[in-house]
C-alpha cells in the first residue's frame, strides 16, 4: 500500500467511524485534564440488576467456588459494546432452587442497558462457568461460546439481532472453564481450545459435605484430592456449506493435558513475535502451561520458559490471567492471579519463550498478597501512556466471614487498583471512588469503552449478586486512540515519544472476553506519526499522521 493510499484510507475510515459515534458526525475533541484514577459503580443505574448465582450459601462443593464470566462485545454491530453475562444455579441444600438464566444486555448508547435475552435466543439455563466470543463461521458477526458445568453451548449470530444454538457444538460434558476461539493452524477459521477443571457430577455437587479443615472450620474439599478434567482442542473443519464444524484433535495438536492440571484461565496470543497465536493456561495448584505454536502443532514449554512457576520455583493457584506489553519492548507480558496469602505474579517476556518473575520489583507482590484474586486487567485507565492493573477479588469460602480476626480475610472483598507510576505500581484503590469501595466476591472481568468517551470501563461478575459496571470517570490524563482491526495480530503506535505496542489477545481475565479493539492511551500526544498494523501472514499496513481521540475501523478486507 502506498503512503498516499494509506493517508486516504485513514482519513475516510476515521471520519466514517466518528460519524457513527459522535452526535451529528462531528469530531468530539477532548482536552486532557489533570486526573486521578476514579471509577463509579453504575451497574444498578444502567439496569444491570439481575443476580448471578453460584450454588448455595455455605458452598460445600468446589464447583460453588468458581463463579463465572462475562463478555463485552458488539453483537449487533451498532458501534456500542453490549454485555453477555453467564449465570450459574442457586442451590438450597441438596436441591436446585433456581437455574439462573444467562443474560444479554444491549447497550442503548445512553449509559443504560436493555435486557434482550429472549429476543436474541441466548437465555441458556445451564450452569455457566465461562464465556468466549469469536466468529466461527467467518461471516463477520460475533458468535458466543458458553462453557458450562454440563453440556457446553455455541450460539451462532444470525446477524439480525438473534442467535441460533448449534446442535453439534464442541465441548466438554463436565466442568469446563475458560475457552478461546482462535485460528490455531492459520487456515483462516477459528478453532477452540477449552479448559477443564475437575471431574465431577451433579450428584457429587448436590451431595457434597465440607471435609477440609480451614481456620478451625470445615469447608469445601479441593482441588487437591480430586481428579482433574482434561483440556481439549477442537479443530474447525468447516466447509462452504457448513462453515462451523468441529472435530476433536487434542492429541494431534500436541495439547494433551498430561498432568490433568486444574485449568482456570486461558489466553491465545503471540508470545514469540512469529505472527501465530500461542497458548497460555493458568492452572490452579499446579504449574501453568505455556504452549508454543508451530503452524497448528503445539509444544508445551512451561517449565523451562520460567512462566510456569514463581521466582522461588513454586506452583501457585493460578486463577486469572492478564496480558500487556508493560515495558513497550514489543513483547507481550503475563500476569497471573493466585490464592489468598500469595502474590499475583508478573512474568516479563524476555523473548524466545523466556520469562522472569518481576512481581516484587514492580510493587505487585505486597498489595496483592492478602487477597484471593481472580480476574485481572492490564489497561491504560487514565490514558497517560502506560498500563495500570485492576484485580477482582473474593474468597471461595463463605466461612471466611466467621474466621478468626487473625486470618485477616472475608468472603466478600474489595477489588484492587494499582496505578502505574513510572514503571512501578502504586495502590490507588482507596482513592479511586465508589467503584473500588464496593465489597463483593468477584470473579470474571471484561474491559472496554462502554460509554464511548475514550477511556476503558470494567464489567465485573459477582457471586450471588448483580454485576458491577465500573464506569471510568478518571478525567483522562491524556488523549487516546481506538483501533478496530479484527484481523490484525499486533498494532504499533509511533507517537514521537515511547513506541506503544498492543497485541491481539483472545481470552480475558477469568473465563471472560474483553472488547477486541486495540486501545491506546497517548498522554499529551496530539497526533500519531505512524501506525503499523501487522497481519497473521507477516504483512503490514502502515498509516501516517493520525489525529488523537478518534476511533479507526480497519475491516478484515481493508489490507487488500
């Protein structure tokens, strides 16, 4: 593509995108202001009032600890992020009191949401354990995969506001967890990698008795002492007549779960810069898996990579997973959340599939240590040009509320917000507004610009409570750029200052799905000198002299 063509394309794309989101098609410029990270919980005000269940009050079985996830995605392609919320079941002793219904909320564009579940046909009442978003048939409309305790569900987006449930969907008939829909073999369609946790039945759950002694009380058993459930890989072998058809090929792909480790969080991302998507799986109480992709054949390299264990060589209780290029060196880094009385662990990517644990150096270890942590997000919340860190917290034992004061814990906990201050993280939770003052037992998190003001908001799944919608009202320390390029694997912004890297990552926080667009905080920068979009085949599109505070749309066929 010539420079002249690139300039024309970007000008047209930027103005078309703005016309769709700004009143009257005008460019809405916003001047940066002095700010501090600040969030307000706008969930109830926005209409997100239905609770999400996960078992009974005392939670005697481990399934009742896991909670669920959610997704921020534009299901109707109207330019606003909608919300899909997985739901579990409410138990009363050994009885099922309520089968919670999954919910689809359409973003009205005015800060509120409308429940469109019934019209959309996605109100599944299975025990949901996670949500993934993809485009399994390549028609440009986002589809939904719902992990369940039981039969998993794949909803194909018809493109008319409704979905159809595919009869022959891939999955695990058991406790599946995180799922990622991604092109594993470079053939242009999306395959499925799906995590499994423990092998159990509904009778096991309904008949469970707490047997593990913790702080002098009996609580749920596990995961040690329980048999793991294997992860699985399904290749999409669809044809023009049936574009979404899946065949299990776990062993052929090199993705056998040989340890039957308890997988919670999964991400598909390019860890070595070769433009295909590798896999990282955070495992509870076992070493994490790191899979290197070689054209659809994977090799597990976790132990020698340095990203399977912490700096002391310990396996941790991997719960959630965040990714981002913290030091702007072009390599995507990893953060894994863990159990209470243990730190969240940051793995810096050194290249060539080597990682180092920098949790202590960066100031992450101490503030995260006392929490039982789940969904994390590495996001530039204040648009100042560096990545901040949000972590959702909540204990698995309701009995924690009756624990001795020396335990220093509770079932419902506040979440954690760490601000990036010149490369070190500082705990900003206590001054970050009502959104960070909320006390819940939180699990999955999805990040995205819900209100289209240029900063990133958060939706949080809460156990036995409605979700939180944390609206980012930080004021913005700087300008921003949002790039909608569904086929790009990496986007690099040259700003005249630090070069900023954003990578395609599929799978978010804990069993959830983020807004797939690339968000850049730009600080005081008014224009981007050069924007480089890299595609899975290694080709590149370069755009020049872009204004800040715009949304750019680069459709899948724009590179041609």
